[in-house]
C-alpha cells in the first residue's frame, strides 16, 4: 500500500509497491483530448463564419423586402389611379387623340 508521502508500506510481511504509471495510455488520452479540442475549435470557427454570412444575407433580404413593399404600395396607388376619371381622360387624350368640345389642342412641331 502507498502511504500519504507516496512511499511503500509494509503489511504483514508483504511489500506493496506503487504500480508504474501507464505513460503510453496517458499520452494517448492526452492526444485524443487535444485532437477533440482542435476539431471543436475548427467547427466553432466555421459556425461563426456561417453566422456572420447569414446575418449579412438577412440584412440584404430585409432591404429587398422593404423595396418590394414600396413597389407594391406604388402599384396599389397606380391601380387606384387607373380607376379614376382623370386616368380615363389622360388615356383618351394621349392615345386616342380625343378632346372635349370647344377644347383647343396645341401640337408641337
């Protein structure tokens, strides 16, 4: 048996010796732990880069969404305009060349 001081103890005439340390086993375990830490570090860096990439993509998509919402609003306004009498008159004058009675039309040369 081993005492508190690390030395050998005698018991009933038998000598108990401290077992030799398995250095190869400890080295393998240490190597495996370091390998796992290294692999995990690489994976963390990859995940961080993906996170940054996704954040940039999210900003771009939010900007694109805002632009599309603005375009949708403009189309709704144009749709409302096409249902007015003013639009009908503008189209009749510009495309069909129609005018009201007594209205004078000036043409550019």
